[in-house]
C-alpha cells in the first residue's frame, strides 16, 4: 500500500497567496556531535531527507537541494533526495537549488522534475544555473571554455521542452531533436527560475525566456542587487510579459541569540570559505570580515528577530516575494541545523510576514503566469 500523503493534484504555488520562505541546502557533510568526525555520505543524504520533513512540519514553503559533486557536498542527485522527501511530506514545495544545466541534458532534467512533480502531486520546482562550482564540467566531459554557450543553448532547449510536447531543436552542444516527444508531461507547468549571481546578461536571459529570477547573494550588501531586480522588471515589461517573482538566495543561520548563532556558524564558515578562497584567489575570511558580513552584508545570522528584520530589509530593498535561506555549512552539526530549521519556520517567517505584509497583487499575478496548464 502506498504511504504517499493524499494531497490535491493541483497544488497551489506558494507565490499565489503569500510571501514565500524557503530553505536551501547544498548537503554539506556535518560533523557528528558525539564522535567529532564527519558523517558518511549516506548519513549526510539521510539528514537532508529528515531536514526536509522537518521543514514541512514547521511550515516552511519550499525546500531546495543544490547540486554539487564534492567530497564535502555529496548531494549529486537532488531530484532523488527530493523524491524521498515528497513521500514523507504533504505541503512543502520541492526545488533544485540549483540544477547545473550547463553540464546536464535538458531532456533528462525536464523528465526527472516532471516525474518529481507527478509523485509529489504538483510540488516540484526548478532553479536552473550555469554553475558557480564547476566540478561537474570535467566530471561529465564538458569544456569549461564553453561555459556561456552551454548554458545559453541548453536553457533555450529547456524552454522549448517546457512549452511543447513535441520538440524540434538544433544547436552545437548536443544532438538535434526532430519532432521528438518528451514525456512525462506535468499537469501544470513547473515553476522555473534562473539563478543569477551578478551578470546583467543572465538577468536579461531569464526575462527573455519568461523564467522567474533568483538572485544568489552570497557576499556584500544585498542592496547592490537592486539594479538587477529593476533590469529584470524592465526587460519583462519590454517584452510584454507579466511581472514574475523575484527571489533571494542567501546564506544564514538562526539560533536563540545573536551570539549563539555567530559562534555556532563562524568556525565552519571560516573553514569552508578558507578552502574556497584558496581555490578561487579570494581573500581569506577573518572574524572581522565575518562580523561585517553579518552586520551589513549577505549573511543572515542571529536570533529569530535579528534574522527576520534583515530578511525583511533585503526583500523590501529588492521587491522580492521569496527568500530562500541557504542553511548549513560544512561541519555544522545536524542538531544545530535542525534548531535553525525549527526557528526559521516557526518564528522567522511569521515575523517577516508581519513586518512587510503577507501578500501582494504582484505575487499573485506572477504565480498565475509561473504555473499555468502545461
């Protein structure tokens, strides 16, 4: 007998009724609080499933799993993990965060998430990106010199598949399709976003294809992304398209007090971003730079009230209707992550709604455009 919760087969997208609050994870391997050693990859994946189930229980709207292919981030098949969460949840929407489309096949991406949409009764979403982490390119045999071309062509092909049952397409990055049927078809169009880290061309590309915009803000003041939000709205208007949702993806951590949140997060942030800094030639993070990011930058860290006020300020500055907190950091114990999820869903999100309002006509109109009959 099936254990899948019985829910409507026409799930309402979150933006239809409310400001939307999501949680994104990259599946960072945590440290076991008892042994002090990293858990296995298998346990890390099981933790993600438990975290998604908890997020649903505390009222979080969307749960996203980001694709990586690293020893410290083993969530290489997010759709599989999301399907496991779907089987144990009732309301929460399930999203990639992001899918590295450049090194994947658009046909298979569509098929996987259409299947997830079916088994979750209409709760699947997609965030498509070029890939900030590039380990998937050599893994799947792609040349990083084709970084921009791969994403441009594959995003165009995905748009064709999303709009048409039978697809004809040709390009230089994969074999052509000639009136090819792509199945399964979702009952309604799957909400699709393009993740943008700061490129105006990426903003224009999202608008051209009619995708929602997810701004990945991982450093510096969130207000510096206001021109990108304005550019996106202007590009939609120029094309005669409806205004679509703008979301924000930023890292953070919630604990009972500001001091506790920072002390829990800082050592893991220092280790992880120290590695990334060495790989990419960035400045090594210091406690002073960390505290500055918490106070004025992209890190949303602190007590529920502190984090809620910062999220509200970020969303208002950008006119965003969705905020996805990228939680967790390599080594952060599962127990601290679970408390972060509980506080975010039960205290942070309700307070942000109270601070800036629970719904907007723009959000409702955008949702209608984002999930129409397929």
